[in-house]
């Protein structure tokens, strides 16, 4: 789970100009080591994605805390380093529930990272405004994320 400024979610319609067709994903340069564990991520870090919204919502910012979900954060960090989320758009929005994204813009990226990671013990509740991996059940976290 990751916390971030929720106001952005309320108005954010897309990342990186996807709808306008102006987004070009950056190069992918990280190897998926699965079934081995991902390299250890920093204890905490911020991820910033540009948006195509007005000035007050120019970017989506996530604060990531490894203590809350070590395996999840390690995987997320590798996906960020590999530019996996470049040009991602929200593909599922349910009012008062979730906003979901995480299908790579490049099919080879989706295939490369189509491996799951085990669940972490619950340390922090999945509260309103937090980000978490979507799952298909126990120990099935892929790359899709959702904002509560």
C-alpha cells in the first residue's frame, strides 16, 4: 500500500497524455528476475507521473513506504525503473470505490512482468486514498494497481 494526495485522484482522467495519443513509453531496461525475489527498494521514495490536467494537478504523486509492504514495494520499484507504467491510463473507475490501472502500454512489457508476487503480512490498512496491488486471490499480485 502507498499513500498519496487524494485530490489528484478526484480529477485525474489520464496519465501522460494517453487519450491525446502524445505519449511515447520510455525504454524498458530492467529484467524480471522471477521466480527469484526482486532487488530491495529504498525504505521510502516518491513517484511522480505527469498528467495533462490544469496547473494545480500537473502530476500524480505517490509516497511509497517499504515497511508497509516490502515485497510489493520491491516489485513496484522495479516496475517504475523499467518504465512499466509509462502511458498507462485508468481502465476501471468505480465511483466511491476504486480507480485502477497497470496494463503496460507496450505488450512486451505486460508479458515480461506477467508474474505474481506473494502477499505481504498486513501492516497498514487499505484506507481511502491508499494505493495497493490488485489481485486475483491470495499471492497473485501482478502489476495492476488501484487507488482506494
